[in-house]
C-alpha cells in the first residue's frame, strides 16, 4: 500500500505525524479504532513516548521520525492482517 504522510514540526515542539491517505486507514477485522494514535480521526500517529524524552530537538527528524513512521506503518499492516499489534508501546 502507498501512504501520504504529513510531518508537522515547529522548533521547540514535538513533531506530529499524520497519515493523509488513505483516509480512513482500513481497520483490522472486528476493530473500531487505530492502535497507537493520538487521534483516530486525524490519523495522528503515536511514534514514541513524549514524556520519556525518546525524541528531542537535537535528534534529526530524518533519522528518527521518518524511520519510526515507516516502522509504525509496517506494524499497522501486520495489525490489519492479523488483528494483533506487534509494535509495542504503552497501551
């Protein structure tokens, strides 16, 4: 599947990542919401634990946020196929 992604970043704030298309993202069988998102409707991805300082303004988006987005999408596709989220994280 092909995805269109928007990364919104303002210095001094955490980057925000949204899946623009497909919209809506298909869901796994017997589910009603996406896993590991801040906002289901906006498809705002949860890529890291913000309070644990896993990302900060000294880390490059190109070597953190972009690969993390790709990894989230991989786990998303596995979730759609199996109904099980293998991406870890805090539920």
